[in-house]
C-alpha cells in the first residue's frame, strides 16, 4: 500500500507540474497567434483525447513528461515535413525571434511562478518550528560517526559557518550551507576550533540521506511517557522521572540514554532516577525486550515563527529560489568530481521515495513546489530538445541576425533527444541498481 501511495503522489505531482509547464508554452503561443496542434500530458500512446479549436488535448500512457506540438517548429516529434512549405502567418517560424523566445520560456516562467506561489502559501500556512541556535548552544551538539569524522566532539557549540552566525539549528543541516564548503567554527572548552568542510564530507552528505543528521542537539530530557508492559513500566519508572544513571553510567542527555540502552541489550539495567527530589533505584530487564519503553520529554525550547501573508511573500520567494541555487551548487560539485554523478542523480523511484508512503498534503505541496523550481532549472539547461536548447538557438539568431540552419537544428534536436533518453535511462537505472543493492544487502 505504501508503494501505491508513493506512486500516486509521484504521478499526481509530476502530472500537475508537466501540465502547467506545457500550458505555459500553449498560452504564450496562442497569445502571439501561433497554432498549437497538440497538448499532451505524458508520451504516446494516447489514453484519451479531445479537440478544442485547432488543438488536440491528450492524456498519454507514458508519464515521463509531456509536450506541445507547435506548428512550424522543430520539436520532439521531429516532424519536418511542414517546414518544406512556405511559412504561414500562424506558424512559429514566421514570428519575430523575441516572440518565439517568450514562447520557449513560457513553460519555465510558469513553473517558476507555480513554485514561488506554492512556497508562499506553504510559508503562510505552516509556522516554522525549530531549535534556536542560542538554545542549542546551552548544551552543545552530539556528532554522528560522520560528524566525528569531520572533527566534531560531543558538547561542541556552533559559532559560525563560513563566517556567518546561524540563527536556527536547521540551517546547519541545510544542503545549501554544506555544499558551499568552507569551514564550521565551534567553541570547545572555551577555545574556537575551525573544522574544514572536506570534499569527502560533502560527497557523503550529498549521497546518504541519513548523513543530514551528522550532528544533533544534545537533548536534556525527562520521562514523558511510559509504555505499558515494557521493561520501564515493569521496573516502576514513572512519567516525570529524570534518569540520572544506568549501570553507574551518568545519563544527562537523551543521546546518553540511547547509548546506554544499546550497550545494555540482553542485560538487566540498574536505573537511578530523580522523582520529586528523591532518588529512586529500579531494575529493568532487557533480556527479552530490546526496548526500554519510554518516550522522552525534551527540555530544549523550540520556537515557532508564523508569517503574515506579506512576510510569507518575501520569505517564500527566497526559499523557492534557494532550490535553484542548491541545484547550481550541486551541479558545481558534480562537475568538479566532488560528488559522483552515479550517486547524485535519481529517477522516478527516488522522487517517489521523497513523497513517501503516507499521504501528507503538507509534504506533498512542499515537494511539488521544490520540483517545480527544479523542473524550471533543468529545462533552462542549453541541451537541444529542452527549452534551454531552443532558447540557445534563438539567442544566436537575435545576436547573429539570422537563424541557425534548419538542418543544424534538426540534427541538434535528434542529438538532444538521445542525450535526454540516455539521462533518463541512467537515472532510473541507478534507482533500480540501488534498490537491488538494498535488497541483497550490498
């Protein structure tokens, strides 16, 4: 069922984004009196279609994109027969270069508008909840194995990243923060220590989702809930207890508790706790159950920040374009060889995993907004068969004062289609290979 829900969210999100993208081309073309012969979501074979005026609207079987067939233009259909006749007033090729440029940018512009609008509405609708860095630095951070490899130590207090003071702990795990490289300054025992962000760290951060938690805030806690019939309940732990030690190992933070439980699996734990200013000692038996059976009440103070609609317009717009800057930073790391392309690209399976197996509209629209900005960015790349390839030829025409030869454009379109198909096969092939590796435990 989770796979089905993930697939449905992926299909809905991509169909929506492809639809509005192609509508951008259609609206721009019709605005300049250019005939649009076909508007399709998905690639043939057709599942259903209807005609309004001179345009056939289709829903097709292969949900890997979509297209509009604009009269008088060399496009994905590679139909060049109509180009052998004299240009007609309603054809793409008969219009001024600036109008053709707007038509080719129409899909990208609409994707940007949709992405920005989604981010604005999302920012307005859902308050930010985060740990202020000032609150985190009362106790410091706890590094994972990856964080330790970068040089972090338990209790380090984050001061600056590339000379910038962070306001929220969320900023530290933001890919845009890490991909720019540089260094992270921490306070350790009263001394400022600089930790360089290495290429190896960037590679692991970018290719392993769990690496995003390379550090976490140290979390003081007390017992918030005791699960029935679990070792904690059977031992007599109570809601509100503060655990002081386990098997004489001091417990101050929730991470200490997790470590002590992991080390105590299969054993009896002697737990010392503070209850209403009195120490109590209980024994929990983990020989038959690896879970202690409590849920913590974290004592760190979170902050919620809501935005007026005017504020959301500014903050949401910035967040939308941060997605584009992140794509640029990631591409730079791929080109430099820091991040292997085989680990950084993903196909439909990867996107579906982001949507997840539980239908959550908040997450759905956030991811769809991100994908809208990514789609705009990818389509602007100067690859023939993408909008950016057409834009490249149109800019050449506007600068040179004459269009590129039709034969050159036809060949470029064919080469571009081969490149796009190869990229799709590669991305989806890597998804399948990663899934196989996971199944067989490689």
